[in-house]
């Protein structure tokens, strides 16, 4: 019998403040509809220097352990996927291990591949368990990032930040992964990157969308081929329609709409042997809208409130979806697409577990968002202009969270609230 493996539970941490996108639009002299309808964004998390990727990762992992009464002695691996780490050498995973005082007999490491790092970590952990090397132990995989672009740039309304910690185990109560069906696509491109020494990303925005869609097509077709070979989906009807929901990496929510249209285009071209054209586009538009509303819209709730969180974006999508629909989706297969610029894309799938609703109740996502505070545009701009590595003074870590509070002899110091 095949080894069951996947996500047993999850927990989320987000910066404690956010900016409303309409406030940003007004301050920049942009029609708010461009951000809210054109990009599909509502709010974006605004991290101050005390809320770095390590502090958010540790806060999410602490919630995961406490909410699920985990025994740390049963953990054999701690992986952090991040593209906004805090040191050129020392792993964020080591900082998290230290902040949470986790046992020393575990493998700790970071994975960097733009927004794909969390998924690479998830697959490494899942394969470690499936291979038997874990010998009954579980892994924590954390995706944690702060998304930043230059002030006043086209990327500005697509900032955000957050962390999602996943417990990966042989008891996938939340989501059992379809093992060995993943489709991947990678190529060497400069669509989005962050040269050494820069805090803000450099991005070729419209080209990055094209790269995302190209990677999605390749990865989706790879997944579909394996899913058909294993008789998980029927080749005749539109294969993507057989997935109950599809969760995409969302740098901004409208991207999920573009992504879903691309997946349907792949299906229609390949199953009907046609080449996409404008007439087909118009003919398929109503079905496309209906399919997006049914399969994708409910995955975007949390992402629209947090903005881009790079590695954590896909996992915020899963959290937001299951928070709303876990009970209804029990036993259903969902599709997942992870994209990291540079680039690598992976399409995979999993089946929602019988205890998913119970696990999502334990994650208390409502509390996490309710604790946030809306800030004004001038405060947002002040925070983003602060020099890196200098946390705001007079702010203490809230109970249950961690906060970076400065460096001593180049050693970063974190405080627990
Ligand atoms: N009312 C309603 N809609 C409006 C509008 C208005 N007044 N004005 C413009 N719009 C619409 C446009 O029609 C457009 O919609 P479509 O894409 O459906 O055509 C949308 O709003 C955006 O408008 P523009 O394309 O003119 O926006 P822009 O050029 O200023 O910037 C962007 C858009 C390129 C995505 C930019 O925000 C950006 O560079 N973002 C960062 C890069 C990014 O997120 N890339 C995504 C793929 S890479 C990835 O996924 C990895 C990652 O996490 C970064």
C-alpha cells in the first residue's frame, strides 16, 4: 500500500498592520478600481523591521505546535522556504529552532527559489517521509516572506507579507498529497529577482506574468499526463474541471484569474485539437467566468487581505479556502500551483482530509486577522522608508509572537511576547 503523506495541520502569522489599497491608490493619484478590480487586491500587510521573515516564521511555528499540542520530540526536520532571509549564511530555520527551543536532533535548513522555496521544502519533507527515512517522525515546513517593491513603482500595490507553518506527516488530516503526480517546469529567466544588497525586488512586471503562465502550462500538462495515466481524472471531459478547487500562487488576486484561464486554454487546445484564437476566447468567456467562480474564487479571501507573501502565498490560499470550505470539500481533490520567478513552477494535487474542518478550527485564522490594525498612508510610507535592520522602538512583541529587536555584534536578537 502506498505511504500516505501530506499536510496534517497548519498555522498562519501575518504582520500586525495593513494598508487599505484604496488609501494607497488615492495617495498615488490612481483610480482605486485599478487596484481593487484590475489587480483584485483589497489590503496589503505592512511589516515593520521588527517583523522580519524569521520572526513571522517562528510565530507561525509556535502557533502550529501549541494549537495542535505537538510533541517537539517527534519532529525530525525543520525547513524554511524564504526569499527574504535575514543573513547570507545562517538559516532562518536555525533562528526558528532557537526561538522555539526545539530539540537538536533534527535536520534544519532553508530553501531559496523565489516564491517556490516553500513548495520545494514541502516536497523534500513529503519525500523524506514517504521514503521511510523519517522513521515515523514529522516535519515542520514554514513558508515566510515580506514582499517589497520600490515606493511609487507598479509593483507597490502588490506588496504584503506573512508566514504559513505546515506540519507534514504520514497522517495528512488536512490534505493528503497525490504522490508522484507533480508536474514541473523550470527555465532561466530574469522576470523578478533581488540582487545582493537590495531590499526591494527588481521586476519586469508584464514579462513575469508571461513567465508564470508559461511555467503553469508546462507544469499543468505534466501533472495532467500523470493524473490521466493513473486514472485519477478522465481524459475526455475537461481535466481541470474535475478538480473541486484550484489554488494558485497569487502575487495579486487577478493573477489567479489569468492562471485559471490558461489552464482551461491548455485543456481545450489539447482535448479538442484546436489552436486558441479570439473567436474561441469570446465563445469560452461565459464558461470561463463560471468555472473561475466555482473553482477558484473561494481560494482568494485571505490573499486579498494580506497581499503577496511570496513563498507563503499558495499556502495562504489553501488556508483561506479550507477555513471557508473544509467540511464541504472533505474527500475532494484540489489542484495547487506554485510559482517561483527565475523560474520554477510545480502543479500538484491532494485530497482534503476528513479532519480538515477540525484542523482549521484549531488554526484560529479569524483571531489572526482580527488582531490586525489598519494604518494610514503616511505611516505606511514612514515605515517603508526606515533603514533595514532598525526595528521601531517602543513596540513589544504581542503575546504569543516573536519580534526582531536589534543586533549585537552582528548577532540578531529576537524577543518573545
Ligand atoms: N479600473 C479597473 N481596472 C483597471 C483600471 C481601472 N481604472 N486601470 C487598469 N486596470 C486593469 C488593467 O486593465 C489590468 O488588467 P488586465 O491585466 O486584466 O489587463 C490591470 O488593471 C493592471 O493594470 P496594468 O497592467 O496597467 O498595471 P501595471 O502595469 O501598473 O502593473 C503589474 C501590473 C505588472 C502586475 C505590477 O503590479 C507588477 O509589476 N507587480 C509585481 C510583479 C508580479 O506580481 N508579477 C506576477 C508574476 S511573477 C510571480 O508571481 C512571482 C511573484 O510573486 C512576484
